[in-house]
C-alpha cells in the first residue's frame, strides 16, 4: 500500500454530549437475544463414511439425531461446521469422506480447521486403514493427525471414538487399535490437550453391514456424542465461541451495523445463534425502534453472513457465503413482515472457501458493495460489483492494497471522509486508528495516509466498529463495551465529538 506523509492531528476531544437514551426496550423486546448466552459450540464431525452417514436410511448417520438431542435441551447449542453438506438435518455441514485413510484426512486437516474454526472435533477414523493394513501402520498416522489438530487449534476439544469391532475378520485388529488409541488419548491429556476417548455400544443387530451402523446404531452413536458434549460443557472447558482469530467483527460478530431502512443512518442488527436476524432502526433522535425479527436467516454460522448494500438502493441486503465460497444475495425489500427478501440468486462463484477472508464494502463510490479478498500475507484483492453473476458480472481489479498487517482483525473498511468510498483503517491494540484514504488503490491513484487520527479508547481492538451513526456520510467510531452497551465518537469536519452512550446494548458479544 502506497503511503503519503499527510497527517491529521485530531483526537478524541471536544465536549461530552448528553447521554442518549439507552435501549431499555431492547432488553425487554420479544425475540431479542439473551444478555448472557449459553455455550455455543462449533462442532466439526470429522472422519470417513460413518461420519458421512453410510448405511443410514434417513441420511446423515448420527448427525440428525445428535442435532435433535441438542435442540431438545437448553444447556448449550451447537453449530455443525465443515466443507461437506449432506444428510437430512437442518445443519448438514461436516467432514465425512467415504473410504478415506487417516493420512488423507491429515493432509487436509489444517485447511479444514482454519476454515471452520471448531470448538469441538468429533473424530472417528481408521477403519479403512485396518481393512487394508496392520494396526502398527495406522496408529502412527493417528498420532500424526492428533498432532496436526492440536498444533492448528491448540484450545480445541477432541472427542475420539473407538472403532466398531463388529466384523469378525477384523475384530482383533480393531480391539488392538482401540487399546493403542486410548493410550494416545491418555498421553495427549497428560500433555494438557483437551481430549477424551469414547466407545459406541453398538450391537451386531444395529449394523447395516460389516462396517456401517443402521439407523438404530447411529442413534446409539448420537447418544454417546451427546453425553460427551454435555460433559465438555459441564467441565467448563468451553464457552460461547468468540470470533475466530484474525476475523474482523464485520465477518464474525453477532452485532452488525448497516442501513436497514435507507435513511442514511446505520442500524443495529443482531444475528442470533439460530441464524434469525433482528433489527433496531436508528431514528436519529436519541431513540431506536425495534423492528422485530426481519429474517429467519439461512445459516447458524454467522461467519457466512454479510450485511451489505448489493444493489445500490441504500438498503443493506443479506449475503450468504456458502461453504463452496459462492455468494447468494437476498435483496432487502423491507424484510419479514414487509416486502420480504427476493432471492437474486448466486451473484458470485467466490474465490475462496474461507469466509473470514471475504468482506463487502463500496470501493468505487457507486453505492454497490464490492467484493474484497483479504489474503494471508495481508494484501487485499478487489472485485468490483457490476451486478454480479448473470447481471453485469464483476471486474477483477486485482491487488488494490499491499496491506499493513497479516492480522485482518485490525483492519476496518469504512468511509472515513464521507466521499462514498471505503477507506483503509488500521487499529492498534488500544483501538487507536491510522487512516489511509481511498484514492483509487494501488496502481490507480493510491492511498493518502492521514496517520494517527484517533487515540485508543479500549484495551481490545475487537471492540471497535465504524458505522454511520449520524447521517453525514462519515463513519463514526463506536466502542462496544463488555456489557453490550455502545459508546460513540462522532466524526465531524473539525474532528471527533464524544464519547456519548448511544445504546444500552441488546446482546453481549
């Protein structure tokens, strides 16, 4: 990113304005997210054909009954994650690969773990290895896989299931494998990893064939995993999932800021654990108006949801980044109870399966949200929105920023100077802000560096958002406090004014 030396010496000074009325109605509003969430676990089913659900008549194996068992209680919630989608279950994501060996799973594990950011891995693998090779070859591969998992996600919990010894020809090898696997688990636990071993008490009568359970067997597996998840939660090892490391609040948080009603002010959106979307509109007169549930949502994985104005009508639309990377757009015509959400269809094939790398903001000032790709090395690529697939397509603008950091959580895309083009804002650990104004990006006018425009106002940069609280087109500085309340410093031509408490908060991040 080309940097110029122009610097703005403006800080968080000015008069402290009178406090705005807090969102008292938010906390009492029906359907609002609870102030204190129960643990929400991102669960990765990982393995071979049993994880996929082979032998199951209803499809999905143990995943549908496990999902239902969790839904029938209130101590915790789950979100299945993974790049595969199959089975008769509301949340069909997983990493079940029929016929795969342990080493094949290991070869892909880093990518899957980084993309899905699981809290818990339900691991069952090895039967295909034993069907073709001795136990002595399979156990080292399992050891390597566990090393890969804990190296990539040190805080993850692994529930390793033993293999089913139901094939007489393989029973001795399976029993030997399970004994050795239990020792691996004990060694890992002693080293401080979160791991436990379980066995499925599936009987011969509950098998569909020599390797795969029938539906009754999958019900037993679901109960075993459900019991293990309850133990994980009860032991306090898991808490509500935070945004994945390196994710910006725009891509992972419950609360989003965008203009729902087209009045030029950004509103307060909440994506609930089940995926439903609630909105409080910013009235601009010290009040917020609860609109209720405006969308049922399409996924419980918030990382796949973007709220951005795709068609340039001034109202933020619902964009769903699918596991394949493809993007589907649902246009805001007033939401549920209003004019609904017409499906525009697939508007982009996408260029990555890692949703954390994708953001939408207006780069060129045409009011339409463009597609930004944040690369692992910190560079930023841009695809200009000309209507999306089938409606004008996208212009590949290439690399528009060299980037300042490989930690994307420190970068915000927001219109700092009110020219309708998204600028590049970088935050340090305290929330202090450096700004580079968008003059066309690398190779097309560059970036104008303003330097440090605001000192820090928090000990955690993840608490900082930029949104148009006022209607003057400039992005204001918002601090999301630990109790869910929101303080704002408004961005005026002469500098910052604030802080002012603008919301009591509907949820705690």
